[in-house]
């Protein structure tokens, strides 16, 4: 009986090693696999008047129309209670995007819009020109930003966007 238990333990150890060293099965070895990077990876975060905005969905794209490139970054944060139609969103657009240029100022070479949507009510804030209102690009989809945004309807309503940071995988 003791030999049987030793043999069974040895068999169990050997089979565990065999399974752990085995390569994952590929049912289509001849088909080239694309980039399987998780589209939810990366980040787009910033503070709005001291409150953290952590994007739950984000996107980045470079578009070209008539030889003019634009970089578009966007992120959306949904309400904590996940109610439909309740979210916050940021969109940054850099027209005449040039990968060699690192800094773009809001209000002149770049636009920033921040919106809060609560069911039927929408508040849209637009980036304002200023010395500290800019986006710094370190790679097409990586960088940081800061800015002051002004309510497009009520001009006295301003928000400070600070500590903006993004890295969005392609």
C-alpha cells in the first residue's frame, strides 16, 4: 500500500509539472495574431476643482484631412450609481498636430472641452487661453495637461483642471 501511495504521489507531481510546462494550445497557428493589448488599459485622469476624474472609457486618434493632422483625445467618467445619461466627459483636440512639437496652448493651437451631463441637463466648459493652460505631448498618446475652463453658457462659472495625465495604448 505504501508503494502505491508513493507511486501515486510521484505520478501526481509529474503530471502537475507536465501541465505547468505545457504551451497554451493554439487552434489557428497559421493565422497571425494582432496586438491583443487590453483597450481598457492605460489612463486618462485629472482633477476638476480638486475632485478626481478617472476616465472609465478613453480613446485617442490621429486623423488627417487634406494633409492636416489632428490629434483627438477623449475620456468619459460615468456616474457612481451608473444611471443612464449621467456622465462627465473631456475632449482635447490638437489641430495641425506635429509629433515634433511637444507643447500646445489651449485657446490657440489646442481646444479643451469638459462637459457634465445629468439626464436632460448639459453643462459645457471650454478651455481658456493662459500661461498655465496647455497640453504637453510626450509620444502621440502620452502626456499631461492643465487648464481653466469656462462655462459656455454662464461665463462667470469657471473650473480648474489640474494634474491631467494620460497614456492611452494604440
